[in-house]
C-alpha cells in the first residue's frame, strides 16, 4: 500500500494501526514549497507518536491569492511521499481540516509554534480545530523547530510576484504591518453601512464558438448553459457584508418572483434587504454571451444584450416611495456607499437626499455603453471618497491635453476629498492631500474582469470609513480586485479570510 491515501479508506487504515496500540499524529497545511523547517516539523511531530499522517489543502481551497499554490496537488503529494518520517499523506478538499480530523480522530494534532498564539490566527479557525480534536479524544501540540516561510521563499525565489509588487510591498511594509491591516478590517465590523444603487442581474450564457456564419458576418455559436449572478449594487452590498455586520441594501427592482427569490435567498441572511418594488419597471438584466477557455480558465465575452428602458427612468410612484424611505433612514448609517450605474435610479432628487444627509459618502459613478458621456462623476457636488476608472476620469473633464495624474488631482480638488483611480492591469492610484500614491495590480492572472472594479470600490471605501489611510485602502481594495478578477462574474463575494490571507502573502517579503 502506498503512502498516499484517500479520505474514504483512511478511517479503516488508521483503525487497524490504532488496534495495534499505535498513537496517531496529524499535521496539516498547504506545504506549497517544502523546506528544512517543514522537515524538522515532521520529524518532531513523529517523535510524539507512532504514525504520522500529513494532510494538504487541495488547490481549490487554498486562500493565499491568485496563482497559489505554486505547485499543484499531485506534485505536493508526490514530494511529501518521499519524506521518510511521514507514514500517510492525504488531500483535504475543504477550506478547513475538519473533515480530516473527523476521519482520523488523531491522538495529537501538531502545529508549528507560530500557531500557538490565538491572536495571530488570521482565519479564526485554529481554536475551532483544537476543540474538534478534543471532542474526538485528542489534543493539540506544537513543535519548536526553526520557523521558515514557504510563502516568503516563493515570493523571493519563484516568479509568483512581479518585481513591481515585491518593491511596492517591501516599501509598504516599512509603514504598515499585517497587524495594522487586521485592525482596520476589525473596525469595519461594527460600522453601519447603507449601500444604494442600481440592482442588476448578470446573466452569462456559455457558448462554444463554431465560426462565422456562412451568409452573414456574425458568429455562430452552440449554446451550452446559463448562469445568473447578482450584480451592480447587489454585488457591492454582498462584498460589504463579508466584512461588516450591519449592512442595509436599498434599490428598486421589478415584480419578477424568481429574481425576488434569488435576491432574498442569497442576501437576506447577510444584510437587511430593503427593496422597493415596481409594477412598471423591469429589473435590469444584462445578458452576456460568453465562451469559456477551460485551459486558461478565462471567460471571453462575445456579445451582450440588456433590457434597459428607453428613456432610462423609473416610474414616479415607485421612485417616490424609494426616496421617502431613503430620506427617513439615511441618518441612521455611518456611511452611504453609492453605486450609480446610470440606469435610472439615481436622479437629481436622490442625489440631493444623499449628498445633504449622508454622514460619509463613498461615490462610484460608472460609465457604460448605455450611458456613455452622460453619467459623469462631476454631476455630483460632494464625495468624501470616490472611485473611478481611467475612461470615467477622462470623460469627467474632457481634456485630452492634460495628464491623467493632473486630472485626478483636479477631481480631488473639485470634491475637496480623497479618492482612487483604478487602472486595470496597472493597479490603482490613490490621491490624498493632493498627493498621488500608486499601488500595482497584485495579479496578472485573470479569469474575468467583470465585477473587479466593484469589489475594489466596496473594500477600499469600507476601509476608508474605518479610518484607514488612502494607500492602505488602495492596498485592501487592490487585493479585493485581484481576487474578484479570478471569480467568474459576481458568482461569489469577496470573503474577509481570503483578503487577510492574501494580505499575509503579499506582506511576507
């Protein structure tokens, strides 16, 4: 029998060893790049018992950011199987080690000494793992060997991070630590935040391109399947709720029961959903016909169709109800996160209510194909922080002779506040006190850019509300953007543990 075993039969294997009076030891981790510190850890763990089982987190569940683990499951299992002191190796297909603990019921669960301090636990799961081990009759132990870092070795020795990112994080590390990042995310938790803006359903229709039509100039494609994701302000609110316990979402949707069920089913247990329903206005659905490049894990957009009304407006009766609720509730919140997609919800009166009554206003005013040149951020007179992309900045002032940096400074002066310019693969630039600070993109590995800007805006804004300096907010926002760029559409929300894990990866320089 080989060393590599599966969860389905490990219980029987370990049971036979336990019948022989053997003491079972479990070590768990990613073990992306095995180094001398790991060998010492395994050898010390083996001395504590008789049978050493090592489990590794499957690649799909590793939370160290895009491109991690550097080595795939097969290579990591194969390398560990060559280490003499290890008796069995197995794959954990979960974000936690709970399934392995329950399958093995180890006598000792052994971690490195760096895990002995609960306050340093980013995931908040170590104490839960210990409790589960003890529930099954085992206990926790720590090795005291020299601590190395696979992440640091990979960051330096392998092309996991670009030189630009390494230089940036080395400099950033001089001013801010992982403790600072964690502190700001903890402050977010107690904030009361109101997310306002257009509700959008993003529909992806997956197709296989067959070629060009023989008698026309369009594509011919074979339909495969369709998926729907909560987009627009729905997605932004979901990102916020991963970091903040008190989020309220306010928007307008139509009377479609299936959409109501989807919104309430996915959001109501995470936030207060306060929708206004229109019997005239249809919920905005943006359908994108896409092709999935499975080898590169990228989504290519072929064609898009939407149901936006003409003219772009919502019936007065419904909009009046929305305004009345907004006006009566807005003062209850520490901040308003305003997502203006230019689809009819945010008219002049809604703008005035928010600008006059919000305690803190984070503004994102988007340009898209349906409102190009008509939904400019300069229609607003107030923003405590703002976020926009390069195209939106250019349209705001329509001055092609000025440098992008000068336009950003001009916009900051216009609002008398701070903000961020998102620049795609070039990262983001923050402006504070008329000073520009660039932050590079933290990944060039991309599945789908849809939703990446919204994720940046949500987390950068929430960081600013929590009191983080603009460059820290940009750092956290860029992490969110990098993670979102590796999620198809808005299929999943950005989770706090993933942001903290990736921050830990980046700062381990």
